[in-house]
C-alpha cells in the first residue's frame, strides 16, 4: 500500500506523523523507490543543469550540482539519489521523519544535509540545480495560493535554468478511485485500516488511519490519525507553475510514463526556471 509523503506544512499533519513515522518505512515497503530514482536521474540528465560531479572548485558549479528532495520523509529516496552521485539536501516538516532519515545517514555514512522546514517557508543558503518533490507531498497543500507560494519559492532558489520535478495525485484519482473506499492490510507486526472520505465540492480527500503496532509481550498499540489531501487537475497545476515564473517542459502519466490522459491518477511535471518572478 502506498501512502503520501510528509511535508504538508500543517501543524496538524506534523503532529499526526509523530507516531506514524516509526512504521512508515514498513508500510511503504512496496513503494518503487528504485524506479522513481531512475526516472528522476533520467529527467535531470535530459533537462537539468545538475551533474553528479563532486569536489567542484567553482562555487557556482557547486550550487548547480545541488539537488533538493522537498518533502523527503524518512530519506529513502534522498539516499538513493545521493548514491547516484548527487549532492543532496532533504527538507521536511516532520521532526520524527527526519530523525529516521538522520539514522539512515549515520548508518550509510552519507553526506546529506537535512533541514526541518515547512515547504511554504522554504529557506536555502544558495541556489540549487534541481528540486524534486514526489510521493504526492504537494497534495497536502490544500489552498492554491499556498501552492503558488511553494512554487514561487522553488523558482526563487533554482539556479538559472534549473528544474523542478514533482508529482501529484489528480482529482480524478480521489474522486473515482480511492474516494469513499476502505482499505485494510493485516501484517504480523503492523496492520492498518485506511478509510477515505472525498468531498467533491472542496476537492479534498480525508483519510482516517487506524494503525496497530506489535510491541513487547506481543501486545498491540493502537493509534489513529487523520490526513487531508487535495486533488488537483493538470490545468490547475499548469496555471500555478506558469504563474510562479517557471515554464513546463514535460508532463507524463506517472504509472505509464506516457502522455497524460483524463484517467491519469498520478502525474509527473518537469518545469524550468525562467527568471525570478513573484506572483502579483
């Protein structure tokens, strides 16, 4: 089962992920991180200015080679991209998730910088060549104005000609596929019940998670969380990207890698910095 990643920028979400962080990797064990890493690497190679070169003596080259994982969660994909040779920065709003990412960093000896930040208030120390945000992190931004603010900040920190790669779950997916459904999975050490409630007027999906975790003496601890995600259309996303000052280079169906259709459930977008332009 695939859950969304975790840089919503909302205090309620941040608090909810305190308990969920400890079981997140176990419940996400079928997520195709390797495939996502290969796709990101290919898109950066095709469109981007970032290069997996280390020890550059030119400060501008050093900035160009930086890659930001926006909404990095527990750092699994951040680590994969680091292993491909990129200079990685991971940003997330959940301290609990970042603690797990830091444990992976220490175990692997990775040189990754992790920042505890709300993506709506992104603050980097330099420009970067690439920013990516996958696993529907952006669907946790429920207001178009706030999503525009995120896109504008990304554009502001992109190296000239740098790229932003992100995915999002479509309104179609919430409305027709997962809305008003209940999903359950029973495992030996961790099980869950996932109940969805979709509001078509607000285009917001509420999902209530009930999770059971095995602890000492074979006792199970039960905890519940409520999450909210908004479904966006391709047209809405395109408008916000362009209004932020970036130009869209490519859109694709995330599942097939082909052109987007009316029934695409997750969409990949590649956009390029075209000069700094704040909304107004």
